[in-house]
């Protein structure tokens, strides 16, 4: 398992993205898949900072990556306020036809779900985790 962490400051999120990109470069994933996973982790970290920590800089955002023969599992952890509307993770988010049709808050969850084979979320007494799963396939490499 590989673990990364930053304090909850938006200007540090790109470091998580760079690390994820580097790790994906050593895995049997296409460049497009790696780009999507980098973006998904950055979006998840941004959501932790903006929503779970409400912009406070005293929190911690932790990213854990686990690799096995079948794929990659990425967990984005925080100890802030849990996601209230978990249905947002399950809603069918269609691609907007114009900027005016963007949902409030933008396209973060759409980008996360689009990059992953599956997305899960769990909140508990020890914090929150968004889990992103991506399987390896011969067609991706």
C-alpha cells in the first residue's frame, strides 16, 4: 500500500495528482485512464477540503493506493463532516450540453465516477473515505 497525505489546503492538491500520475505510469493503465484517475483523486481531495473541512486548513486529506493483480483501489480519506446526500454518488449524472446546464458545484462527481469502474463512500466515527476502483485490462496497457 502506498499512502500520501496533505493538510487541507487547496494549493497542495496538485501534489496528490502528480503522485497518482507517477504511480499509474508504472501500472498497466493507458495514459487516458491514468489522466482520469489523477483528475478523480484531485476532485475527491478538493471535495474533502471544500465540503468536509469547509475550507479549514487544519485538516488532513490522506490518499491510500493499493495494487494487486486485478487492479488499483484508491481511498481518499478525511475526518471532516460526512457527505450528507450520499445519493449524489449514485445519481445518473449526464454530460451537460452547455455551461448553463452544469449542476451546482460543477462536474466533480461526474469526473470521479467516469474515471472509475466503481465508487463507494463510507462515513464512520473515525472519518470518511471515498473509494475509487479501477480494474486492469489488456486493452488499457
